[in-house]
């Protein structure tokens, strides 16, 4: 469903209007999930310990490393 929503917005060319470096752009939000885009130029720090759910990050262009408590995942 999230991919379908993104493709719909891309088709309407609204997806790329407000994507700023290191800020979230809301794509879809419903009762079950939300989908956001973030354009990371250098590094991005986010504390997710307060959430009562899980978060999935996907790198769709370039490279990403995730570092948690000094442990690096590529």
C-alpha cells in the first residue's frame, strides 16, 4: 500500500515539491502506518526509544550506515 501511494504521488509530481535536506516529508499517514521520505545529505541522528512500534528505514539511493551504541551496520 505504501509503494502504491508513493507511485501515485510521483505520477502527480507532488512528491518532490517539498523534500528538504535532513527533514521528513510525509507521504502517507493512516491508522495503520505512515510513510515518510528523508533526504539525508551527511548524517542524521534520531532517538526512537520513545516509540511504541517499529521503524523501517530503506536506502533507495546511495549508501547508508546505521550505528547503534557504537555498533555499525552497513
